[in-house]
């Protein structure tokens, strides 16, 4: 008697033709083919690179990072001289890039939120002025604005000698702001903080104050949403400042160095000076990116239903309270995702710093060091790695915040 084969076993038996004809395997087949092609292309490019380097008599090495840099940097937050290594010059560039990116993101956010809210103002003149600002900066390349603002900052400011009193024997031509700040043609002079023994404890106290303030704000929000009771906001500042003040009073680790205008020299002594290249780049990136953030904020506010505003007004809330407690918290869910992209754009746009003479990582490692050593491939790979890491870090931090303000289903 002939055996009857099981139809299910025939259906489950694997055949090579199923790799293309069966929808269960077709996607995996195309992915595997694409992976093989990518491997072959990368292998070919790698072999071609090695061959070209050998032909040119070049070697792939990072030994040059230990050689003396041989050039000065106009602004360095860590100790640096022309005899420091290329690696330390790169670190100075990294710190300068992170500094302008941090201050730029904070300032651009303030400008963007303010302009975005004012664009929706019922005052016709204010709304139109904000519209002109947004359209002007969004539709002109950032490099042009960096050059324009850099030129304005460069030609602004009086000579430092105009602020000197020379021991009280000379009447100064210009007065310092609050006796501590002066904007000159060499930069912005301000008091400097000197770190003494135990400054790390003061720093930890500041971190503890920030954490405590955030926890109090979180408690305020939970109480408001749970019971409708609005707790006072002034304890936030007490929690933030008190640990630092107590640590400073006990340890005395921090001291101020004020700019000295009574010097007999031709420049202001003491304090610290913020270079004009940093000021120009910071302002240009902040104002430029703020225009894009303003549109994100405006879109987020318009995404909130008008019924929310009307309901809040019916409860007797003032317009400022309506914006802070009702509209902006809901608008954040729309604002945050594009805001992440703007922070990334600002950080990457800082690579144009060489246009105003600011020594960021692109100007040091990707500019002077690359030209002096001829290690183009090694320098470019390090630059790519740095911007990749900082971009992923910004995205990760902002995504965590975005998840915290996202609408949570019950």
C-alpha cells in the first residue's frame, strides 16, 4: 500500500527557491545580500586606502599627538602653552567647543521661547517684529550671520585705557558697569573666581542644591496635579543656594579677583577676560538657532487646543499662569523632538568657529594640527568620533527628558 505523505510536512520542508519566493525568508535574503555587498565595498576601500598610503610613503599612526604643538591658543580654560602636546591642544579645542555649545543652547532656548511666545502676541507690532527676526535669521546662512556679528563685536568696545584711573590720578573716560564689568576692544572683563582648598566640596554642595531644587519642583508639580494646590516656588532658590553658601562660609574655598582699573599699566589687570571670538560665535549661534526654536515653540503652542486656554481662563487663571501651567506643559510634547535637532545643529555649526578666530576642536585638531603634521586621515577620524559622541550624548539626554514629559496612558 502506497504511503500517503503528510501535507503539513511538505509545506514545512525547506527549499532554496523559498529564499526568494517565500515572504518569510525574502526579507532576510535581501538583507544578507546587502550585508555581503557592504562588506566587500568596505574591504575594497580599506585595501585601496592602505595601498595609497604605502605608495605615498605614509603610515597610519597617532604618535604625533605626543609631539609639541608649537602654536598658541587665544582662549584656554586649562593650562596650555605652545610647548604643550597636540593632544592637549585637542583637549583645549574640545573644552572650547563644549563651552560654546552649552552657552549657545541655553541662550538659544531663552531667545527661542521668548520669540515664539511673542509671535503669538495680540500686539500687532510685537508679533510682526518677531516674525521679521525669525524670517531674517532662518533664511540667511549661519556663516553669514557669524561674519556679520563677528564684525560688529570686533569693532565694538573702547580701549582698556579708557577705564583706567592710574591710582586715582586720572579721571577715566568710561566707567565700568557696577564697578566690575567692562566691554573693551580686547574682550569682556569680569570678576574671576579663584579656587582654593576644598573647592570640590563647594562644587558637590552646588550639585546637591541643584538636585534638591529639581526634587522640590517635581514635588510641586505632583501636588498641583494631585490636589490642585499650588505650593510656593521661593523654596526652590533657598534649596539651590543654601548648600553652597553654607559650604563657602565654612571652608572659604572661593574668592573673587576683581578687575583692577587703578593699575599704571596700559591694560586692565586682574579678573578674567572673555575673548571677542567666543562672544561673537556665542551670540551668532544663539540668535540664529533661536529663530528656529521660536518656530518650534509657536507650533507647539498652536498644537494645544483653544479649549484648554478657555477652560483655564474660566477657572480664573491669569494669562501668565495659563501659559506656564496649562499651555507650555502640553506644548512641550510637540516642542522637544525638533528642539533636539536644533541643539545638535548648534553644536555642529560651532565647527565654523574659525571664521571669527575661535579655537574650537575643528580649528585646533582639524586645522592647525592637521596642517602641521599632515595626518589628515587620523585628525578627521578623531573629529568624526568627537562629533558622533557629543551628538549621541545630547540625543540621549534630551530623549530622557522627552520621555519624562510625554503623555502617559493610564
